[in-house]
C-alpha cells in the first residue's frame, strides 16, 4: 500500500481523508485502465 499510494495501512485505517484520497485515486486508475483496455480491444478486433 505504501509503495502504490504513499500511505501505510495503519494511517489508511485511521485517517478518513487519506482513505478517501486513496479510494478516489484507485477509482480513477480503474476507470482509466478500463478505457485503455477497451481501446486495445477495439484495435485487436478491427
């Protein structure tokens, strides 16, 4: 967790604002990954 998000698990559990920041970042990364995956899939299936 610390390497990926710059925060340790203990702080993640204790600090609500940090947890929100991490989860928003995860959501953005997930959406971006889905978009990239769809673009690659379209290129393969053309």
